[in-house]
């Protein structure tokens, strides 16, 4: 059960995806675990929440991911005065034709970087929630479909930063994963200081959106044995013995993320170690921020210790 721990050696990467991971790894130094999790989230068709202090590389990772897949990319700073219409767009009156014409907002892109999302008002967060949940925006009773693929990478600063507030549980549950970059190790920071890194703007486009859709379809077809599905069910059941518990959406997210991790490892089937590798990123933001009251042990660790994978 060591595949999920930070000090582990990583499994071999799929030859088709290895160049993409390496390209992003040259931008975000010393964060192979987080880069692989971000790729897993994208392949699984989910949305990603990156939580950390300012200046840790959150926006850099988001831009590099968009560029390596040749996806449309827009960045929105979620300030306290940002309005829902600033995201979704507005109907503009055309004086020549005497009609209203929809002018799309920045949500109409393939990769949206929602920067510092926990500084925005609840109304603005709700507008983003609808787009994440349904893949469309409703304005004046008319629905407008968003481009495909549509991937939200939201960043939030730690709650001890001025002007931040916790995200609602309903919105947290819409994120397939939450990752934290953390401080770089000494060697990586030395490379950064010496300029031995690639800026996000120089990330080469290696695949396109059509290829990404095909990869996502392949990911959804990864084989899961009955024993592995029962292992996921055991983990979910164990979480429900405490206050709260993982929802059915969370169990689906866990299996989807495990499929993506297996695909990154060059396999067409999922094993227990794949589930263990993605478990912390998938469940901790859904259950008491990952730490039960009065405990310093992350909930994902407690679940892994409680559930026997070899039953």
C-alpha cells in the first residue's frame, strides 16, 4: 500500500503520454506526483482544484496543461466584485437588426483557469457550478453549450489568507480532485533560481482536443475486476461509518481517477495500487477537508488502514 505515498517511486508512464508529462514536468519542477494527478483528472473528464499559497506554481501548471493539449485557454481572476455575467456573458442589443445577440463570456473556452476562486461571491461561484455540472450556461431562459472538452482548473489560496472563504460543499464535490503543490525540494528550487526551467508559454502543443477526447474514451473503457470494484465499495462504506461519508458521485470519481492512473501507467486494467494512488486527491476535500475533528491523520490514510485490499 505504498503506491500512494509521497516518497514512492512512480510507475512506468504510458509511452503515448510520457512526452506530455515530461513537457509539463519541465515547467513545474519537482512535482511529478501532482503533474500525474492533474493529467489523471483531465483524462477522467473531471475538474481540478489546486490549493496552496501564492507563488507556488498553481497558474503555471494550469497553463502548461492547456498548452500541451492545444486547448483554448482563458484565465479569470475571481475577485470579490466579479459578477456572474462577467463569466457567462451577456445579451447585447443589436441596433441594426433590433435584436439581442449573445456575447459569450470567458467561460466559453476549453480550459478555464479560475484563479483564487474562494475570493468570489457565492452568486459568481454558483454560475461556475452550473457550467461545471452541466457543460452549459443558461441566460434569459436559453441554454448555451460550452465547448468540448471543458475543463476547469480552479486555484484557491489557503484560508488563512486575507479575503478568502471556504467553498460550499456542493461546489467542492464538483471537483474530481484537489491537489496541493507544496514547497519545492532544494534541488528543484536551485534549478528554478538558475533558470533551468521552461516557462509555461513555451510548452509545446503535442496533442489536440480531438486526441484528448479519444484518450478520455479509452480511459473510461479501462477494465475493472469485480474484486477491485468491491474494494472501492469497501472504502466508501468505511467512510460512511463517520459523520458525512463519501457520496455515490465520489465513488464514481474514485473509480474514474483510478482508471486514468492505470492508463498513465501503461495498463488497460486497474489494480488496487491505482485506487490507493489517487484516493487522497479524490476524497480528502469531500470529507472534513481530509482531517476528522481532533485527528492529525488524513482521512484517506485512515481508510487505507481500515480496509483490507486482500479480502
